[in-house]
């Protein structure tokens, strides 16, 4: 997990030379630094990815015997994979009409899902020495295969698993860390009035346990109450969520003191999903009544809607520890073991995130995409180290996230603040 450590100073990125009106300077700089594309191209690719998502939804329904997935390639162009089967020619014409490249593959998406189910059944019958070393399986759409993440090489695998798609990935740290943030009564008695945006730091408190996380997207629940949507593992006492003993969210005041109480954890889920809904108290509601994402204390991005994760789509995260950093979606609808639970239907992106970034927002273009959940490099002190290792080895850091769309689906009436 992105275990919740103390706040650290965030290094400011160099100002972008020509930011677009839709992107704040810090985000534009992160796009150019990490993705090596212009802010305009970032927005364009994000739009194309959502068009591909809509196309895929239709193709899955109309051409199930030939459709094999879709993604953006390294140049940001849309690719649609088709396998031999009924409806192939019609699907190819539809893809070409949309301006997409067609790639011929062997297996349909339906066949790959069947392989994934078969693998899970096989894994359930393996001894702990094998099953305990497997971190999860995901449909590798680009390579038209099932990929398996493992702790170490050399584990036995069923015959239909391509050895080249068995990926060694060290286990992420599993336990939250207590922060040493001080609760100063002189600070706690003061109520600030500045806006709180996604990416700002907060402290969650239950008894003597205090954790540092990043606030997620601001929203409104089905009863019109102001809420913040963050990570489930940011709640230090999940069973108490929604009760009179629910843990509280506090502002992190200057000097890393525990500031005013902002709200309480209304609902927290940690298992197949990882999210919390924090009910904001009446004194702080106006501060959360915005649709902003930012590096703490810097110019914000205004959220315009909700996006679906698409492989190859550009994505940027913000966190109170490391600010804005960007990558591309590397896998969708996957299962990955994090600590003692399996995160299901998550997506991952080639982004470094560190303790303190938990619960923060991921965006694609100007749309909300996900909530930060777990990182493959959470035990490094700074992102420069895993980023360099990834550049040398091709094994980029991976940030695992809970899709916003799944959170909204699980909570009827819940909606994000958008333009």
C-alpha cells in the first residue's frame, strides 16, 4: 500500500514554457517531463482514449466473437484488436470508419477472460508456497495474453501461460505507518477558510493512531451532503466508519501540526475495492465545495467529468508527498494482491507514488480517473531512484488505483463535483 507516512516537501517542477489554458503550470510541466509530449497532445490523447472506451463498450456487445480489446499505442494512436470469428469484417469496418488501426490477433477478449478464470481456479488448488508468491493476474490486451505478477521467478505455471508474460514484481509494503504529527491545541482551535482540493494533505485519526494521506475528489452524496472520496486504507479504524466512533479527518496545518477537524469517515471499504467516503462537517463544507485537483498550495486543475481507464491513455496523479507526476495506463480490470487483500478490477499506471500520496486523485486530461491505492515502489525515499531504475531496466514503477467509475457505481447518488 501507499503506506501513510509523514509529509515531505514536494519539489516544484520547472515551469512549463507554453501551458494550455486548461492545465495549471505544475501539471503542464509534469506532462512534458514525464510523458515527453506537449500539454495540447496530452489533452488530445486523453480525449481519444475516452472515444476508444466508448467504441470498446459497443464492440464488446456487438462483436463478442471477434473483439479482442483496444488501446492507445506509444504514438497515442488507437488500435483495435480482432480475432477470427463471426462479425470480424463488420467490426473491422467500424474500427476503420472511426479512424482506428486494426490488429489481427489469435484470441478474443472473451477467450482471455476464460483463461483468467481458469488460472484462478488452478491457483486456488496450489500450495501456499506457490499461491503465496502470485500477486495477481491481468489480461495483457496489447500482447493478447494473460500476464501473471509474481514475487520471484521460477514458479510453476499452467501450460497456457506464456513464460514471457510472467512478470516479477516485488510485494508492496503492507502496513500503514503512524505519523508523528503534533496535535497542538493552539492550532487545532483555529479554523482556516481556504479551499481544500484533491491532492492536499490530511491526517486521519483514531485514538492514538494518526496517518497522513492525500485528499481525493470532492463530491456530493445521494442526500446532498458534501463528501471527499479517498482511499479505504487511509481509514485507521475501518469497522467504525459510519458510527459514532468513526475516525476523523483533520487538516494538516503549517508546521505539520494537526489542525481543525474537517469530517469523519462515513464509509470505508478495503478488500476487492479500496475507497473511503468522508462526510465533511458543516463548518468545512464550503472549503470542499469545489472541483479542483492540485499540488498543495499551487494553481489547480478543474475537473470536467469522469473517465474510464484505457490502456495507453495518459494519466497524471497528484499527492501531498510527490505532487503531480504522469505516465500511461498499463493495465485495466486487473487483480493484484496488496498486503492481505486482493484488489480487483483495478487499473495500474507507470507512475511513481510514495507514502503520503495514498487516496489522492488520478486524472486523464481534465477528467477524474481514479484514487491512488498501492505502489510497487512505496519503500523508496524519493521517486528519482525508482524512475532511474525503470529507465535503465524498462521496469517502470507501477501505481495501482481504484477507478472512480467503480466507486460511483457502488454508491448510487454519489457524484463528483465537475464543471
